[in-house]
């Protein structure tokens, strides 16, 4: 290995968009990309991604991804104080969290080990 990287495929969210999260939204085991322009590119495996599709997501800033409800689908915690729990088909159920985040970075972790 010579220490260099090879571009496998570019991912741009189907237009102007900032990558907000990387998670498996449909439970197929491939990472999918969620962009600021409310689009998702589903991972096809091997580093590839399908054409971006529009979603009902309305993320307003940086976010973090985790499986917060222990189902098979990835979820998103937005800086807007909302949890977007994945339905397994690229859509999300929105839940308001009891606090509004004021920082630019949202980090999810299991702090109490449960």
C-alpha cells in the first residue's frame, strides 16, 4: 500500500447540499447519506450510492446519527432539538426532545451503559 486514496464515487446529494449524517436508514446493512437539502443517497454496497431521493426531513443544522430506539434502522438527532427516528423506508418520524441544542455539534453516546 502506497498510502494514497482512490476516489470510488462522488456523492453530492443530488445537487447543492452539505452532508449531515451517515447511517443505515433502510436496514440493508449499507451506510446511506443524508444531506442538508432534504435528500438521501442510499448506499448500494462497495462504496457506491444510488441517485439522491427527496425526503420530508427538514434538518436545520449539523446532526448526529445513532439507533436510539433499538430497532434495525438508523435515527438522527438534529441540532434543532428533534429526534428523527427511521421508519426503514427512508422516511422518519419526528419527535421533539426536551431540550434545544445551542452548539454546532451534536454527539450521541450511551452515557450510562444501558
